[in-house]
C-alpha cells in the first residue's frame, strides 16, 4: 500500500517543496544572473498551444516549461530538504 497522509513523508509535501524550490531558484537565478551568467542557461520543453473549436465552445491547451540551471538547483535543494524531514 502507498503512503496516505499529509505528514513529513507525504508525496504532496514533496511536490509542494519542489515547486517552491524551483520558483525560488528561478528568482535567485534572475537576480544573480548578472554576476553568474551560467545560472540562466535554460532549455524550453513542452508543446505549443492547440485550439479545439467546437460549435459551442473553444478550448485552448498548451504547456511550456523553461528550465534553467538555477531552477534545477532550487529543486535539488528542496528535495534535499524533504529528505531531511
């Protein structure tokens, strides 16, 4: 059986920490990018927007992620913090 709950071992906590760590890493990369330019080396992944036009509704879907060295470092630090819990 998988883990159920919201305690320190929760997969939801891991997900939240990685998202927050990635955001903080990206923000720090933007701030420190002038001095440490390698932090802003990035790659975009995803798929372009696609529109499904039905007669009564129009749905637009798309996803694109821009991942930089700073983003990866933030996510890695968040994962390490999660392991310490």
